[in-house]
C-alpha cells in the first residue's frame, strides 16, 4: 500500500495541499536552521528524499557538497532525476539499510519520512554510525504533542499508510539512547488547524 500511494502522488507531488502548510515551510526551516548555526557540510544524506525538492535546495546552498538522496519509491526517484537534478546529487531507490556501511556524512536529514521507519532506535543507531565526528542528523515530522495532534495523525494514517508519529520528547529520548546529543528542538510556525511539526536535531561528538 505504501509504494502504491506514493507512486500515485509522485507526478502530482507539488500539488499536494501539504506543500503550502507543511512541506514547503519544512524545507525553509531546515535551510534557515543550517544558516543560523553556520553549518558547512561536505557530505549530506537526504533520507526519504521524495521527488528531491530539499535535496536540490541543499545542493544549491552547498554547491561543493556531495549529496546522496534516497527514497524507497522508484516513482519518486524517477521524478527527482527528471526535475530536481543537480550535478552534486546522486539519487538512489532504497532505504537506510541500502546505504553502504562505509559511507560517512556530515549532515543527515529526514523530513516527514521518519514516522514510516518501524525500528526507530535501530535506525538512529545506524545514522549515528554514519555520521562523522561533529556531524548532525535533522529529523522533521508531525509530532503528537497533544490530543489534537493524535486525532489528526490518526486520520493521516488511515488515509495514507501505516506510520508512527512520535512526540518531540520521545524522539529526543531515542536520540539519547542512540548516543546522540539533542542540540535543537524547533517548532514549525503553525496556524490553529495545523498539527505540531518540529525540527529535532542530534549531533555526534
């Protein structure tokens, strides 16, 4: 069901209503955060890259960086390679386990894809192992901070696919369990009808 749904949305992704209140603002939050901390990563992984919108923005921001972008839906990668290609991006169809174990990154980003990972602690442990010393992982997703959020994302799960939307507290706990330092928890500016979306950053010493 997961691949079927996202295969359907791949050619229509820019028309999703969520682009206006979540996906577009999420990408801006990532870029603004990286600007604010003066980050200059040379090796970047976009985990669950979709059609490559954020990967292409990161490629423009860091033209000297080598960017690996991966998504489990081949239709998404096909769109990315057609419409969001850059000379410093390499797109792959696959999941975290498909990335060579000897690859190392200064920055790993996961925007709205972390809820679909079943074993989140194991994933964060893998991510930590892939980070260079001083590297950072940025996770942005919908968060269940209150009852409204829980009801909202219950509806999302029923209409999209199975996912687990964690609170920022739970994500922080998982990062600490994976031996990552939690260095930022930043909310996405929201309107009253929008559920909670937060940026949570972890760094490796």
